[in-house]
């Protein structure tokens, strides 16, 4: 992974960029690369962590602001908060979403594209949907004069996922039922091929960015058990899913 090049992260919700790839984004921006983030939705359904009720439009506005603030800390130069429905991304017209992604790819001209793996990382249906859309957009963008050359998936080794699950059970952190795929989607690649990135040198930025996502209870991430923090928060894993040759 070349941190001096440009990367477009295509995710589903405001906060996926920080909790998912905050370290990588900060690394690239610090190394002189360029990054942009797409959040396909404005996260209006993510109300589980709120103390007070909030109308969806109000929450969408708040979460968009949180995304902008977090991205600024990470050094992200472009943020696109798209307005597809949170919790309903998989019901959107694939052609329409891919067309929108291609417009942004054409304009930003990234060297690499990052998205979730086929299991959506957490099994969230919006994550699985954006994975499909981003993969198709990567393929179709190969016809551009300056096409993206590398496609990465966010990955989490099984052992780390186990640790995370245990910690979530202990803390009582819940997932919004209905947004998650029931069955496990097997990954067609092996953990041995994951690229591990040491996030420690930029973890202060990731922590600050996480704090911007106030509506999403960043406390859980910032105060996770030491073992999990080392394995999950201070390390990020990626999988190089596709590479196309430079002419
Ligand atoms: Zn998400």
C-alpha cells in the first residue's frame, strides 16, 4: 500500500471512515497522499446511542456535521455525504448508485479505492450493498483515462472479531436489529493475505476523529479493553482485492 498516492474510501455511514479506516486515512494524508470519503447515507437511522429522541432529518444533519469534523481531523480533502436511505441501501437501484460513484471517481481520480469486504465487515446490509456498488464502480472506471489501479477491502481477522464480539457483549453494546444479515457470508480469500497497518503513530488523530462522532457513542471505542485496543483500534487490516496494471 503506497501512502503517498490517493485513495477514495467508499462507505455507507458517517463514522465508517473513522471507526473503519481512520488510521489508514490519517497515515496517507500525513505521508503526502490525498484521500476522499464517500458516505452513501447520512446515517439517519443510527439513533441507538442517543439519549434524547431526534427526528431522522435532524440526526442526518448532525451526523453529516460529525462526518465533516472527523474527516477534517484525519486530513481528508473531500467528503461526499450522499443521501441514499440509511438502512435501505440494498434496495436502491444499483445502476443509479454506481453512476453516482463513477462521477466522483472520475472527478477525484483516485489511485486506489477502499470499501468493505463482501461480508460488509459487520454483516450490516448497507455495508454489503456499498461493497457491491463500489466493486462494480471500480470495474467500470477502468475505461477512464486515469483509472483507479487498486481496490482494497477493509478486513478484520477472525481472532480480532471474536475479541470485539466479547467486548460488545460485556459492555451491552447492541446492533440495530434488522439492519444485519442473519447468515454469515464467507470470504473468498484468506487471512494470510491481509495487510496489517500499524496505526499507533496516528492513533491520536483517530481518537480525536472518533470523538467527533458524539451521536454514535465513541466512548465504547475509546475505552475498549487494552487487549482489544491493541488488536483492533491500533491496527487496521486490509485486503488487496484487485490491481490493474499501469500502461
Ligand atoms: Zn456503517
